[in-house]
């Protein structure tokens, strides 16, 4: 696992260092197929991960595959609403969830610097995010994810997608921190 600063905010030396470290990890693990998979959700660190992947792809010629996962979450109702049926809304259909996931990907890609969106392939897939990302990274040289930086205990309790991917991915994993957290740490 590689933790990288965002080259969008980092100076050129840091970006070059991140690329060199990443290239060493890819070579060491037999990667180099030219595909970078990026996990995208609505968190700022996911946007930073996508931006990092774009810079990496521009420097190496790799292809980028942005992936988001969705799954139906059961609606839980408690209290008087359970007895009266109040508070129940129509459950979201798979089609609604697919459309929402595709919109999330479109917004993330639209936020990239001008002229870079064409570098990005996209997929919105049903399933558990960690499982979907590990499967998508099967033939990738890198899996790039945003990292909330919650710490080991919080990740163990909540089941961090980044932690699960780092343990099960078939390729090196680059974790890109939340840009706001990096700015706070530099102060």
C-alpha cells in the first residue's frame, strides 16, 4: 500500500516522488498493464484520488477506469411509524440507484481539469464497494482510493473500504488523503 499526497496540491518534487514510489511498487508486484482503477464516491478524498490518477496517467500513458459501487440499503423503520405505516417511502429501485451512481461519476469527472475527462472510462456497478473495486482491479497496475484517515480502530469498527481493498487487491493500492486534512496538517 502506498500513501500519496495529491499532486494537485503537491509541488512537482512530491508528485515525482509519488510517481517513482508507485512505479517501483508496480514493477515489484509485476504490474504495468497500463490500467489504473480509481474508486469514486462523493467524498473529497475520492475526487483527490481521481485527480491523482489523471496526473499519473498523463505521465505514464496509463488508462483510467473510474468505478463507483452502489447497493440497495434496506429501509429501517422504528417507533410509531412501524405500527401506523407512516414514514415509509417508496424504496429506491435498482434503476434509481444506478442513475444516482452514474451521476456521481459524471460530476466527479466533470470536476477534473479541462481536457482530462476523455482519459477516464467509467463504470457504476452494483455490489459491496470493496468487493467491486477489488474485482475491477483484477487486471490493473494500480488501485487508487481516497483515504479518510480515520485511523486503525475506526476502520476496524466501521469496515473501511480502503482498508479492505488494501488487504485484498491484486495490485498495489495508492491511498490519497483528503486535501483539506493535508492542508490542516501543513499548518
